[in-house]
């Protein structure tokens, strides 16, 4: 078995206003989005970034497959997930956390207070202030732009840095055009995120950018 795998799993599509994607964007300009989870596999760990949801109030989810069913299609059962990193406590990122009953959950402490009702076993939750190391080369880092404790996941692999952005950026256009996400509670933190991760040493991976896996629902190995 290879020592490291990174796979993106797409379970739905929808649309939102451009004003949520880009700070200063137009509310009546429709922007297509996808819904992704990220799976990191090492020799003895199966780490899922965000839990997903089975429905989302106010959104029509097209091309939908239940995230747990998608994992089964990939070849994993929910109980095989050893670690679950929650980037923030919004419904589409935390709703299904109880499905992963054997996982240690990593979540920023302010997000934990908002999302603890979604967790299966709060005694197994690992909360953090600014960052926590999940493995030697995987770190959850608080940004606090999108929500009070919203976080990203930094991955160091073969002398390269990958960043799972959560909702700190809905689209790669945020980085390319250096425009913070419109869906932010702290614009200064959102701007700081853009300024830091626009650096070419990072490869930013998105939770909602249609271009990550545009053709159909399913999974795609990235590393």
C-alpha cells in the first residue's frame, strides 16, 4: 500500500450568488458550486476533511449522492474513518459527523461550541485555539475569516504544501484575483488568508469550486 493518498469526493452541485463567492460581487449573478469532501489516507489513518450533509435548507442539491454512499462506492465504510477534521460548524460541513462514530474529531474550539450537538462522542473531540497537528505533516489551522473559528488544513507532502481551504475561499477566483470570499464574518482575516496563500508555494484545494471535479459526482485521486 502506498504511504499517502489524497482524494477529492464530490457529492452534489448547486448555485449561490456571486456576492457570497467574491467580496463585492453581485447578488443576482449566479455562481455554480460543487460540494466536496477530502480523504487523506496514510499507512494506518483514514482522515476525512468535513462530514458533508444529506440536505441543505434553502439549496437545491443536484447530482446528489449521500456522502456515506459515495465513500462506500470508493471502498470505505464510515466506521473505517479514523479522524475527522471539521473546518467549521456550518451545516454542510458538519451535519453527518455522527456517521463517523469511530473517528477522533478535530475542530476549532469556537466552532465546537456551535457544532457539538452534531458530534457522536464529544469526549473524543480534540479542540484547538490556533492550530492542531493531526499527523506530522497534516495541520488544521484557524483562519477565522468565513466564521468565528473557521479553519483550513495544511498538508506537507514531498516538499510541497497543499491547503484545503474549507470555506475561506469558495473559488480559485478568490486567489487568482486576490478578492476575499464574500461569505465572511471577518474581512481582515479573509484578506490575510488571500495574502498568505496566493504564494505559489501553496496549492489551494477548494470545497466548492466547480472546476475541481466538474464532470460528474464521484472521486478523483489528487496525490
